[in-house]
C-alpha cells in the first residue's frame, strides 16, 4: 500500500513538473521528450505516423536553431527530419502529410525542385494545402 501511495505522489510531482515546463516556454525540452517517446515506439513497431510525428519534432528543433542563426545545428535536425519523412513514405507511399512536411522542409532547406516534387505528390493525393503552398511559392 505504501508503494502505491509513493507511486501516486511521484506521478503527481512529475506531472506538475512537466506541466510547468510545457507552459514555461521550455519547448525544446518537451520536444526532446517527445522524440525519445517516438523513438521508443519505433523500436517496438515501425509506423509511418510515428516517423511523421518524430520528423515534425526534429523539424521544429531545427527551425529554432535557424532563428538562433546556428545553421549547422539546424541542418543536423533537418536531415533527421527528412530521414523520418522518407521512412514514413517508405512504409506508406500514400501518406500525404509526410509528402507535405517533406516539401515544406525542403523549401526551408532551399531545395525548391525536390520541394516541388514532394508537394506535387501531396497534391496528387488530394492535399489542398500542398496546392496552396505550390502557388504561393511560384512553383506553378
């Protein structure tokens, strides 16, 4: 019974700590926790939606490095994100969200031809957001 009480108290303390961190602007810490969580899930079973979510997390961290003008660090995270988007597409070639995220990332990485190819695939799968991005970026 004591073990259960201690576990409940520790759980409440950890929940409170993570809640405060998530609302304190400490986004990279929370994103890194999510990356770890998704990585563990992928060890159990490969899943295109988990690769997509982890790729988005890597992309978010990379964007934060760009804002801090640390391009080499950003590139490391962008390459990890790109790898995850490609893994998602390998598992499910009809994952329009993975094509969309890949296209957006390639635009950010100043690789417009590859970006267009990914966005066009998302568009072919019916993603209207991809059409809007293609038009807004003068790709059509």
